């Protein structure tokens, strides 16, 4: 399990070797999930001038077979790279990819490719028509920022639309193109969104969610009871979103949140408060849900030197839906992860006293799924929140780490701990009093995650938008997979993904604990931890047999 893995994950998506960045064009078709990604077939570093679309398929979003590359930089309109984009499944049966080509002159343009034979199960072959680019770079684009087309959707006028990130005369914008035939595209005069004073943000995602419920919607869905989500990616490693109303007549989008929160992209909500980028969702008709992928880059320097021979993983696919507050998204690992569950251990009705540490023994915790509920009997001693921290949860967490005794909390998990506790990562909550209510802070603290030099060891944090006074408890789910820790606080309202590179895992086993450094005991009505099996993910010699 341990030796020779060098941080390779057991159930997160990654290629057998080489470089991977953004998720591209996920879709479900004919009983098969297709997933593409920015991929350098020639080596483990960002392939300047060389990026292809890697292509893998799966029957269950857990086990994957690598099919090679679907798009390669072989045409004048993508000679320097097949960059990010999305797939669209059309009512007439066609399957299209819209993607950015870095053309022979290094200019970013938008291209289309069609599945050669949509009834072929594996869809290995994609046709890049010679009439590309379908959208050359417009004259008002500045600094060559024009990329990452979304999945297209049909307006009620029968026209297709896609959104693309663009810097228009210096302004970071999300621009819309329309087409009747998917081939001739015309730009809307007004962008869907523009952020004066903010440079171009990348990888837009734009999709509908139901106002009430957890089911997903086809990307073209609209009408009563539907909201839309606009997501943009800010280099490096921060994805932001806002929920709003989309009018498909005028192609306008207005955030539901008032003031700064909705108005300024820098104040939008975070998809994840950790290290995650380029999120892209698709509608999964098989299970009637919307599923999100995102790139999780290395933080040990290997993105630059490719030392491990592979670089980059994807977050475990997450179902997502709109919370009952109508403003925030809820994200949750897709249920198929449960097929990997093996040995289970549980704690039921355990009280964790002030200053106590309790080991969860009996399973291999390097590849595990941990779910825990903390019951907070008494909020009286919650510390007062200095409002200056409201915009800076990360700094607050750095100041008040897991060992700094608080009123209510810190309590949470210690994961990937070495026997001597020299290496450990904490994922925890701390409850503050704020005005007449309470604020829950969630942190993942990597400062002691590894004894290795040269790896990033930040503190990640975000507030969790839950009513702790009413609920009297707060939940945490943490997925541990060798070099990644993905945590979902408050039922998936706040997510924190982190890459970790502990040294002890090469030779020793890892430990898992619950801890409480608050003033009073907290109750753990239920903690369950499952050891997870290793999925078959792009194993070279296994290939399609794994499915
Ligand atoms: C984001 C990004 C995209 C671009 C792609 C190239 O990580 O810069 O904007 O299309 O990567 O690999």
C-alpha cells in the first residue's frame, strides 16, 4: 500500500504518467462517462505548445480506462495546444467539443470538434473540421485572453449559446456567442458578466440548478423554479461562484446576492477554500444529478520539475445542488464512492472531553472515508468574533490553530499522523459569537503535515454557513487518499481540498484521531470511518478490462 507510491492516489483520478491540468468536456452518453483533461503526453510538466486532450471512460465515475488522446495539436488552428473546453450532447444526436486552440501564431481562438461516430461506445475519434476556428480572436481582446468555452445550451429561441472567458479592452469578462447550427457563431454585444478592475478569470462554468431539491438539470433547462450558477477561476487555485437569475432572451445574469457579495467577483463564494482550480460540471442523466470535477495541482514543487513522472490529480467527482437558502451550493462526493468501502470502524455516542484525543484504530487510514457529527451542547462560551476576521478566515485560523484552546472548539480530526505525531494534519471547527448569532470556522491546517522541506504547508479556512444554534451540531466528512485530503463541512456547504506529502507513509502507518481543545466536552453521536479499496484508475495494462 505504501511503498513506491510517492503520493500517487488510490481513488482520485490521475493519469498513469505525465502532466494533467484542467478537467475538460465531461459528459455521460450511452451508459458511459467520458472525461477529458488537459494532458501533456510527452512528459510530467506543463506542455508549453504541446497540450492534448487526454480521454478516459468509466461506467461508474470510480474506475477509469485511459483511451489515449482525443484532440492533439496538429492543425493550424490549434498547433500550439488544444486548451480547455467543454462537451455538448445535442438533441439531434451530434456530440460536440468546443475548445480553445492556441494557433500557429500563439493566438487563442475557439474551435469545434465532432464525434466521428456518436453511436460508437468509446468515442475515440473526434473530427476537427478544417473550417476552424469557428471564432477567431476579436479585435478588442487584450493580452491574448480569450479561452475556455463552456458547454453550450439552447435558448428558448432555438439558438445555441456558449460562454467564454475574455479580456475585453482590459476588462475580465464572460462573453456569450450564439449560433443556429453550432458552426456559425455570433457574439452578443453585451457580456454575460464583466468585472471592471479584475483581470481575465479563466474556465467559466455556467449551469442551471433547481431552486428546491437536489436533482440536477440539463444545461439547457430554464424557466420557473430554476436558478443559474456562474463560476469563474482565478489564477492560481481559487474558484468563485455566484447564484443568480439568467434571462435567456436578453442573455443577462443577475446575482441573487445583494451588494458586494454579488457585485464584486472577488467576494463571490468559493467552490473550495483549499487548493482546487478550473472546476467544471456536467449533467449526469444516468442519475439525474449535476457532477463537478476540478483540478488539484501538486504543492510539492513537482509541477515545475516533474520529479515524480506524474503531476496533478482531479478532485473526487462531487454531486452539487442549491442549498435551501438559495444562495450557496452544497457539494458531496458522488455516492459511487461507497462501492470502494471495505472495513468500517465506528464511534457511537462518545464524549470527547476538553484537551482529549481519541484514536480511531482498526482501519488503514491512508485511503479512507471518514464521516463524523459533533454535537455542541452549549454555545455559551463561544469566543467573540472580531469582525476584522470576517474577510480573512485563513488568517484567523493561522492565529487560532488546533492547539489554541477556545471556548467552543477547536474540535475535529487529526489525519495522516505519524506514530510520533511529528507529522499531522488537522481538520477542525471553531465556533464564534458574532452579533446575536454564531459563526462556524472550518480549517485545514497543513503547517505540520510533513517534515519534508520545500512543500507548501498553508492553513486553509472558510466559514460554514449553517445555523449551529438551531442544529446543535455540525458535520464533517473527510476523504483521505495518500496525498490529498478533501473535506466537506456542514454537509458540504464549505469544502477544503489540500495536497499533503507526509514522509512517514513511506515506511510507517498513519493514524487518525478525533480531538477537542475547547473548554467543554463535545459529543460525537456518530463517527464512521471506512477503509477504501484502490480503484482502477488509468492503469496502463489493465485498460478497458477494468470496467
Ligand atoms: C487554466 C488554463 C486555461 C487554459 C488551460 C491551458 O488552468 O490556463 O485557461 O485553457 O489552462 O492548459
